[in-house]
């Protein structure tokens, strides 16, 4: 009995020795990969230096660094302020401050966007909280569209980005406010309750104020900062790589230039606190086309479509996004013709 019991014990112990050997192999491979990468980097040091010293790359890096350095302080300040307001100001405050009549609540909510100095990433959850607290959806949607575009941080960044064109600040404020009110009134008249899914509770509920604040800051910095880098890279590529004849061909035709920058705003998904610096670098295009870029971007882009679909439902986003794009482009053209 003793021999038969000892045999299975030895057979059971053998497989247990395999994981350490596999783990040692994994540990051995990691330094090996790092070493190989370092050797490759050292071997390609000369070609990399020659590539970075090329005039095209020098121009690319100059535009990229300029856009990021100019926009980063506004991005950080906006993220901190938006997190503080989203966490420490109760959503019920906005519900009490708005008029009872939806037709009057829409412009009031649109103007209330001034008090949320943050990007569009912050406006979506705040708008969802307003709807959950009983605010009319039309008013909450007007707030959602106006807050990222008419708050003091964004307008100040626009003034810094366009020092020689102060009318751009007024044009952006007026066009964004008109679009927000128009979309709110359109939803009040044509929107249906089954198109708008009641927003779920935010994940930060149940956390302390400090944890919710820093969680909001981390979320906005990761998202907005990443989109800022992508937008700066795209702007630098347009300036340094795309042939000037292509940009000139798109910018000569007024209709094509407006549509091109409006579509570009949707694709780039730049934070509203940084998009003015990207728009100011697109000097080939008219001020009206760049105004369309600044009005469309904070209201509908790829990341906003995903956030709106996640908060209010896909049926809402599929109807709301195309109409918002069309109204924003048309309003930008009209305001640009008057002010720019």
C-alpha cells in the first residue's frame, strides 16, 4: 500500500515542476526582446537622424510641437475645471435654474453652457445627468452642444489662436449658440420619447468627492490629451506632407473648403479646448471654413457619436448626429458671411 501511494505522489509532483521552467523561459525572452530592440535602434540611429533632419520632418515637428505647446495649458485647465464642476456642483442646480417652459428652457440651457469650462467629453455625462434629474431633453441637448464651444476656456483659447482675427471669437460663440438652440427646438418639436434611451447612472456615483474628481480628471486627460496629439499630428501632416496644390484646390472653392474642414473636424475628433490651434494652422482655408471646423468639431465627431450612443442610445445618435452636422455647417456659413 505504501509503494502504490508513493507512485501517484511522484507523478503528481512532476507536472508541478513545468510552470517554473515556462516562467523562466518567459523571463528570459523579455530581456532578449528589449536587447534586440536596442540593438536595432542603435543600428538604425544614422538613418533615423537623416530622416529627422529632412526639411519635411523639420517642418512637421515644428507644427506639431507648436500646436501641442499652445493647446496643452488650456486643455489641462479645462479638464480640472470641468471635473470640479461635474463633481461638486449638483445636477439638480441646473434643473432648478431653468425655466419650466421647454421653449424658454432651451436658450437658457444653451447659455448655461458658459459655466462648464470643459471639453465635449464632460458635456455628455452632464447632459445625461440633467435628463436623469428631470430636465427636458430639448434643454439638456442644447446644453450638451453649447457647453464645449462657448465656455470661457474655449473662447480664450480661440482668441489666443487667432490674435489677428478677434471676430473669430464672436463668430464661434454666435454660431455655436445658434446651433445649440436650433437643435434643442428641433428636438422639442420633432423628437420622440422612444428615440431617447434614459441615461444610466454614472460610474462615479457611490465614490467620494475626491475619488470622483481625480477619476474625472484622469479620464478627460487620457481622452482629450490623446485626441490632441492625434489632431496635432494630422495638422502637421497636412501642413508638411500634403502637396500645397491639393490644399489650394480644396481651399479655392468655398463650398468644398467648408465641407472639407467640417468632415475633417468629425474625423480628427479634437478636444474643443485645442481645436482652435489646429484650425489656426490651416491658413490655406478661409476663416469661414475654419469657423465650420470649430463649430462642427465640439458638436459631432467620432468620439462624440460613440459617447452619445452609449449615453442616450444608438437610435438617438443615428438621428441626432447627421442633423447636427447639417445645421452646424449651414449656420457656420451664414455667420461667417455676416461676421467674417
